[in-house]
């Protein structure tokens, strides 16, 4: 988060999301709202920020746990209820454009993992903490912000005049974004402290995603220069901008 430190030092220094005094917030299930199948463990109700993160950290208690932590950031089905009536039809639909199969793919009995339970379009763990949702992304970078203002088809997510303010976005980030990374970094710290050779042993963080291939989302994969998404391999290991993984991985 260094690139954002000058504009978001207040966010970095606050700890309300970790406070035991935090009041629960009412959430709804974005899939249920559109009559789509929903995960029972992500039902509507009142939750605290830490409740939005599901973890599988039992492997950390086992001898021989590998130096790997898995994050599942984009399969969350909950959204703050305070946003629901402010959404456009585009926003209601976009809230469900999730990496829905990734928990089944990436959850492991051998590797510690954490799953984010909030829809990425309300709070996106893969975006930097920039709270002005109307600020345009640099050319060549993926679309969206920590809270998305435009939907999957490029239309407004929120009704005119009802877009979340920077202060509201910051509050949501404190409540949900920080606990997710605190969980992940806690697992990383546990593994890092066990290393026998702290110079040579590294910790690998796997960020698990799926990829849209439907015609109506063609503009998404066009961004990455993919001409025929039906020819995508089953799994892709790499990073953004076409960089590949290290040879040892």
C-alpha cells in the first residue's frame, strides 16, 4: 500500500476494524437478491468485519505445513445493506459477477487459506485503498476501484446522487478490507517465524481467481489481449502484465 501512503495515511493508522467496540453491520446476499443460488454460510444478517473473513488455518498447527498461504478474494456474496437501495439495475446485476467456483478450487486441508466474504464490487481486496470512486484508473491497468462505480457493462453502479462518498468507502474498507489482509498477513507471519533459513526460504501467497469467458463480458478479457477465451488453459500461473512465475514455482 506504499503507493497510496501519502493520500491514505489516515486509513493506514486507524484500527476501528479491529476494535471490539465495532458495531455489527447489516448485510444481504447479492445472489439471493437476484434469485440465484447462494452459499448458506453467506446468509443475510448482522456481521462484524472479522465475520466477513472465512479461514482455514488448521494446517498451521501441523508439522511440515508448506510456506504457502492462499487468498480467495472474489467469491464473497454479501454486501452492506446500506448500499442495496442505491444501486442501479446495472449495479444489482454486477454485484453477482463473482469468482463463484474459487472456494471449491482453492480451499485446502494442507495449506492455510482465507476467503473474503464481501462481494468484490462493494469492497475489492485486489484494489488499492483509493476512496474516490470516480478517480480514473491509469491506462493499461485493470478496471474498478476499491468500491466500483461502474458495473460489468460499463454503466453506473449507483443511482445519480447516491454514490458512496469517500468517507463511506473508507469506513467500509476499515470494516472489511483490513481484516482480510490482517488474516492473510497473520498466517504469513506465523510461517515466516518458523523458517530455518530466513534468507533462502520464501513465503508464497497464491491469489485465486477465475476468468469470465461469456460474450457479454468480452471487453474484460480484451483488456488482457486474449482473442479467444475458449482456448484458455484450465489453470494460469502468473502475474499481471504478462509476467510469469519464477522457475522454481
